[in-house]
């Protein structure tokens, strides 16, 4: 492990392999949660499912106890964008829930998020989810060795703007990740390409667009965690952790390493 560009952590191949193991736990947990989301289940029940799966996989929840956070997942419903605390809230048909999950294996982190519809939701919400997820993949696809961090940012913003009028959160961003869950550099979801730290082998980034049907502006609830839109518009959040290798891009939290989505976008797969 080395340091580059004001504290950015550069991992060895062996350390990236540990991050892949953590990423697989995260990916498997999110798929389990996707299948568990239904009307009548509480966000606390989803959190219990997540913690059990993470720990039974030999990993530790990244979120539990992080700066005092009390749970293993973030569960954000409807106009809650990110960092919702699981509790007594019961999901109903027509809701959407964003689930953010992290796991640690041998001291190395994985971090990813999905947004799931509960039953049938309006077409504009389905489209919001599609746009948000695809913008994440477009951002990842824009990354290449020798490029810059904001190449990712610009690709996300360009895709979202091309799809319609959406709010792109600016106060919350993606981030570096490795021996800590949140590291330098920040990875904004908007901006001009060609700026920021260089993308090099051994750098791992979590890319996570947070997109709304209305404003980009948010408020923080009294719990000091839950972020909501100021106008009450609904939001979606998707996230993956990825790295770049000499042969291509490797999405560490995707069960297939990102191969299918990367192939659709004409990007070489760099996993091992």
C-alpha cells in the first residue's frame, strides 16, 4: 500500500483482492435484501437480515458504529435520499427504498447501494431509478488509467442531463475507499472532465449518484443522519466500488465484477 496525491491510498493487488472479497459480501447482501423488500416489512427487519448475512459471511458491517451510526445498512424511503436509519417504518406498496451497505474483510472495505421499488410505482419513479443506475455505470465506464476523477463526474452529469430534468445532489459525493470506508478523493456527480487526481492502478473509488425528481437541495433531519429533499421529491441512489487494472475495469461490489454492464458500454473487463 502506498500514498499518492495528498493522502490518496494506493492498494497492492493482494489488498484489492481483499476488497473484492468484501465487495462480494456487499453484493450478495444487497441481492438478498432486494429479494426481501416487500410491503409489510420494516426497515429494521431489513437491517437484521443484512447484519446476519454480513457476519455469517465472515465480514463485519462497515456502517455499524461509524461515527455513531446505529445500524448495518442505510435505509432511505421515498424523499429520503441517503443515510436513513432503519427502524419501525413499515414499507408499503408504491414506496421506493434506497439501501446502502458496507462490509469489511481483513480490514478492507466494500460499499454499494441499490434502490428498490415496493410493488408498482409511477412510471416517472421507475425512470428515475433507471437513469440513476445507468448514470453510475456511465461514470464508471468513463474511468481509465491516466484519466482524472472528474471524467467520472462529467459522464454522470452528462447522462442525467440528457435524460430529462432531474436534481443531482452536490453536497454528497462518491469517495475513495480502502482501509477506511471514506477516503480521498471525493467523486462528485457533476462537473467538467479532466480535473482532480489522476486515475492510477491501485486506486479504488465508490461511485454513487444521488438523483431526485425535483430539487438538488436537501435538509438534514433531527436524527443528524437522514438526508431528505427540501421539496419532498423522491430520490434514487445507486453505488458500486470499482478499481482499474492494466487490463480494464473491475467493479468490486458487482457479483460478476461488472462484466455484463461494462461489455454493453464497450469497456474492457479488468477482473481476475
